[in-house]
C-alpha cells in the first residue's frame, strides 16, 4: 500500500479531507503544521543560530587535532 501526503490550502479543505477519510473509515495521522521556511526542526535551527552567535562573540574553545587522542 502507498502513503499519500495531502496538502490542503485552507481550513475548509482540511476539514473536508478529514471528513472523507473518516466516512471511508481510512485511518490517518495528523501532525502540527511545519514552518515552510525549511526542512529543519525550528528548535535545531535555533541551536545552530545560537552556536553561530557564540562563535562570533568568541565563546568557543580550540582543540588542536594532535591533542584529540590524548
């Protein structure tokens, strides 16, 4: 069986799709809407941006590669 991904454009379409699936007794999962700015989890993006700010502010430690295995 294949998985279908539906992208309703508004709340009315979303309700209609859910009503059809329920009427046909087709199980479905619902997930919260994801920000369409990118494929990454917003919490992950926040951590990366904070780390970038830390580097710009000089809050980091440099470890020489020859010291990694000591």
